[in-house]
């Protein structure tokens, strides 16, 4: 589930147990609190490939924990 925070960043819900998922993704967890504003820029580049946008949001979003 995509969730929009009040400051305009998009966060991807990690499910009921973010800590467990964070443990599972390992070193990537250092980005957990990193804002995802840059992903919008990336998505603008992919705007011509609309059918892939959801896939890219999934691939690049799952490494972030809310």
C-alpha cells in the first residue's frame, strides 16, 4: 500500500511488522527514514512506460520501511 505522509513523501507500507522486514532486507535498512522524493524524479523518466510504473514503485519501494 502506498501511503502519502503529510510532508508530501510517499512511503510504502511494510506490513504489520516493519522491524521483521527491516531485519530481512539487511543493510538497506539504513535508508528506512530516507524520504522518497527522488523516486518521483525517477518515475517522471519512466512516465512513457506507464504499465511498468507500478512494477518500478514495487521494486524500488519495498526496500523502504515506513
